[in-house]
C-alpha cells in the first residue's frame, strides 16, 4: 500500500517533471515558427536540468515508501537555477560551444533517467500485484524519457528532424495517459487508516506474514 503522504510528495515531483517537459517541448514548437531571443531560449533549456532530478525523486518517493523530503534534494535543482540566472551570457547561437552546452544538458538528463531505470530494475520483486503495477509504470516512464532524450541528441547532431522530439513527446504523453487511465490507482491518494500509528512498514509486513 502506498500511503497518502507518500503519494502526494511523489506526485509533486511528477508535476514538476511534466511541467518542465511541456515547457521544453513548447519552446521547440514555438521556435520552429517564430524567432525567440537567445536569453529566453536558455531559460527553456534550463528545464532539461530539472527533468532528470524530478523523474528520479518521483521514482524514489513512490517506490521506496519514503515519507519525508530530504533538504539535500534541492541541490539537484541548483544547476537548473544557475543556468537560468546566467542565461543572458550563455551562448545560444548554433556555435560549437552552444551545441556542446546543449549536449551537456541532455547528457545530464540521460544520466538521471538511466540511473533511475537501472535502480528500479535492481529492486526486489517481492511486492503485491498492486505495487508491481507501480513498478511497471515507473519503468515505462523512465524508458520513454530515455528514448525522448536520445531523440533530442539525434536532433542536436542533425541525424533526425528538429520537430521529431516534440512529436515523440506528444506520443509519450498519449502512451502514459492511456496507461494511467487504465490504472487510476497510480495517482489516487488512498486514505491512511492508521496514519497516526508508530508501526513501521517492515514491522507491519512481518505481522501480516505471521
């Protein structure tokens, strides 16, 4: 059982993940038809630095039954804030340095999503069927994010068309939305029957097994 507080905290990271993805993809679509000041483009590029940490902490809080938010988490978002602050002086003009910076942002996202996926795959499978569906959902979300990131890297290298990332993201949203509609318990905050109990999860599990 995923507790209410745990699910709410996890969904905050999911919301940040989706918002960052939407802003990044929205910029791609808009920039394909209208000119955007390089400083504004850098602000949207900074969203790439927020997607990876948000995905990882969504996985961590939803799967590990962690109840409290560690203050060290906010350090993972520091690169994104720094990129926004220095956006006026960061080059965004298709130069070699500009392309290298964009590649670094995508690599940052790729590392987080791959790490989260491998972490999930290494976890034990001795959970009930309901929790296994959560695990499957998280694996799908990470896998799709990896594919989306690789498509952006291919776009950066000129291997695929510019708007392919935006279309892939749209497909990702449709896929994940369809999965979520078929599994509404993934997002529903269940009422905690014994919210004030001091009984830990592992101890409760031992009692249940007995």
